[in-house]
C-alpha cells in the first residue's frame, strides 16, 4: 500500500523536499520519509495499514500542517515557506541540524614506529 501525490508551493511544484509519514497505530512508532522529484511528485511506498500523519519539511520551509491519511489514497500537499526574518535555527532544534552531519569514522591506524636511538 502507498500514499502518493504532488507537493506544491506558492511558485508551483516543490522539488527536493521531504514528505514524512508517521503513525503510532502500530506496535512501534513507524516513520517513512521520501523526497519529491523535480515535478514535486512523491510516493510513500510499502506502508502498513494504519492512520498516518503526513507533512512536508524542507530547507526554506516551515513544517506544513499535518494531514491525516491512509494508504491507498492520493494526497496532494502544500509547502509552507518560512518567513524571511527568522533564521532556520529558530524553527528547528539543534539536534535536527546535528542529524544532517556526516561525521567521518575515527582513524584506526597504529601510531608510527619510532626510530631506535643508540645509547652512548
């Protein structure tokens, strides 16, 4: 089962924004996130039967209002532009920005060998 549709904003289709589906109707919390294509289209595939909250998130946007939906139905969404004055950090907590970091793994190599010095 899936939910699909188009995300549009004030200037037309919104490309590259996240569409998030979340439910607590299952034994554990379930979340699926997809990204819209260049025409604003999205598909949230392989959703278990449940009631979902669906919303849009993206750079330069504020989270759209959550919309209730069930798999098997088309759902077009509206993106909400962030007002120009506040910075994005005012909308998203620090952990949100931290989650986007790609921290490289630690270097796992032994220390270089030291040259032996002769005692005199």
